[in-house]
C-alpha cells in the first residue's frame, strides 16, 4: 500500500465512521429495545443502532470498493476478490452505549491480507477520532483540532496504569492469575472502557491493557493506532492478535517484554 493509497483509505474510513455515527446518535440516551446475543461471558447486548451503523458502513464499502471483503460483528463475512478486507465493529462497547455512558466507539480497520494496515476509532457523541496507519503516524482529531498520538515511557509495572474492560473476561484460574500478575503491583487498575482502554494507551494516559475473549473486530482497528503511536500489542505469548483472543498492549516496549515473561509464568 503506497502512502497515497493509505491516505485515501484513511479518509474513506474517517468519513464512513462519521456516517455510521450519524446513524447511531438518534438512538443514544433514548428509549431503546435491547436484544441479548448471549456469549461465553453471559450478557451480550445488541441494538438497532449497532445493526443500522454496520449497514451504513457495509453499503459505503460496497459502493467505494466493491472488490473488497467485509467482516462485521453484526452481519458477518462477505468475501471479496481483493486481498483487502474491512473489519467492522459498529459499536464497540454496546453495554456502555445502552447505559448512556461514553466509552464506546465505531471501529473500522483495513486488513491487507497479511495484517491490519490502518484503523479508526470514532466516538460520535464527543466527536473525537483516533486513527493510525501502520508504519506511519497516529493522530487524535476533534473538529479542527488534531495532534499526534504518542505512548509514554513506563518500564516498571509499579509505575503503570493498567486497564481492562471486565474482570469476568478472566474465568479460568490461569486467566485470573494472568490478570493478577499484571495488575497487583501496578500503580492503578481501572475497569471498563472497551475500545477506549486502547485509545487512552495511544494517548499516553494508560500504560497497559490486558483482555481476554476478544474477536477480530474488537481489536484490528486499534492495532495500527497503538503501533503507530509507539506501543506494542500482541497475544499473551507475544504473537499476533489480529483474530482477537488474549490480548496485551503496552505503551512501552520494555514493559511489554517484562509482562510477557510474567504472563508465561502465570499461564
């Protein structure tokens, strides 16, 4: 992917996320019927806003890039003839969304057949966009304001702020031990956040995010943002996490290397 192509794809992802946001906002903090999809963690809500937003994104992709594949949380997979696949979570953080909280966002990633090469995370209620391109830069945008995203140095777990969405993601004894070994000596542990855990890491406000049970559409948009901001995101063994599963992200590569050793011992 050339820089010119990356710029065009990123502009498309930004505009499409904004269109999806416009479809979501009429349902936010409004009377809303919620369906429970039920998964291994229990309650898994979905709303008309999730489905409508994903349809907006899918329609935009089909019009602009009819040969590209699509993988979305609500409407599944549609293979393309190109190597490119758009990976979509129309509302990452639906539980926060139905409670009227702000830790949710539209996630759109572009996977080139080898790895996610760009991603955007958009919160339409506050109007902020996080974006990143592999091998380039990550940025935060809100209206006319823009600044480059950079993770911060934090090589010691005792200085770290650790975030995870829900401790119930860690169900087995080994998984609970993994959360404990990463968080017990940390300066601060915070629950909740979904995609915002990772965007705040890219902003240099959080040092570690550890999660379990993710899907590809939960993480792919966030991988290029974190990497372009200077962070590292892998599975708990240090391998790829494109397909989700067990994920650990760090702003400081030295801290990431340390945590991998601790996680291997815990597992």
